[in-house]
């Protein structure tokens, strides 16, 4: 499940349609939910780690593209909107992460 999630995230930039990009995020979150429940507070951190490992090209741009061009009803649906929102939260988590907080004493 971990490797499959990394594959979904890593391939997001090669997809053209915003709905396909959103589908990749949804599938990646579904794979990771086998490891940690999405309702668990650590899920955002797990997804952030998956993003770091997968190193998807232009992830922020792809997420903004999806947010702008996917049907708003789909963005608000629990099936697709929740994983998409979690992915955006994971990106923000990484953007504001203090590297010193990750070091061990």
C-alpha cells in the first residue's frame, strides 16, 4: 500500500485532466488509509512523509490546478474532497515545518 501510494503521488504531474490528478490524490489517500485511519491526526503527517518520499513534480501547482478546474461539487464531496483537503493540509504542513523540530537530541 505504501509503495502504491508513492506511485500515485509520483505520477500526478504526468496526468493532464484535473479530475485525473484529483483521482490520483484520492487513490493515494485510500492506499495510505490502510496504514492509518484518515480521521487519525497523524494521517496528515503520514501523507506529508509520502509526499517527501514520492517527490512529485510541481505538486503545489497541480493541487492549485485541481482546485481551480475540478467541478466544485466534486471538491465538496466526502469521497474526493476530503482526501484533496488532507493533501493540501499535508503540503502546508511541509511548507511550515521547522527542520530543527525533526532532529533528535
